[in-house]
C-alpha cells in the first residue's frame, strides 16, 4: 500500500501519478477563468475574499467532507470493493483521490485567509502587477476547488449507483 505523498508524485502500482488528477488539460480552463476574473471583476481580490468567499468556502468544505464520508461508507461494502479495486485501479486511486480533493480545498482556504487578511506585504513586480498575480492565483484555486468538490460529489454518486446496481 502506497502512502498519499508517494501516490501523488509517483502513482500507485499500475496507475498514473495522483497529481494528474488536478494537473490535466482542464487546467487551461481554470487559467482562462482566472484571467477573465482578474481583468473584469470590479472588486479587488482582498474585498472579494473578505466579503464573499469565507461563507462559500464553509459550504464547499462541508460538501466535500460530507460526500467523502458517504464515499467511505459505500467503500465498506466488500462486494463493491471487489468490483472496484483491481490491479488496474487499486484502492489508493479511489481513496487518495478523495484526499487530494480535500488537500486542494485546504490550500485554497489558506490562500483565501491570507488574501482576506490583506495579502502578504511582499512586492516583486510592483503593486499593480503583484495584485493581479495574487488575484490570478486566488481565482485559479477557487476554480480548482469547485472542480474538486464537484468531482467528490460525482464520484460518490457513481459509487452509490454501483452499490444500487450491485444490490439488485
């Protein structure tokens, strides 16, 4: 059995590296969304983080945790585990996939907490560019978090459907 960090960077026995769950072709969509929001959102990122995101983050964390718990409950079924886990898709790919989604949420929450607090007082390219770069990463992480939360819900629903079909 691989540990999470080994799975993330090196993959499981037969599967790809776990990082490819988030570093895939859809990353371009997250970049496009982020660039659009940096260019056209009226409020600055600090105001945005302070006013809108902490309640939304609470909801996303709650959803991810609840659905991950549901998935863990479903994976307790021996018949379902026997159908899902094999040499091509070991248990690590399923279980650590959920853990990776929670890690993305936690990274986004830490970044938002820093942004809501006014950001870091470090200037590299000058304030206007630094603010745009910080905004880009904030919106990028938000977009990734939304995708990962949806992925947790979708995977759990698929497990629920498999359990239902298996029980028939």
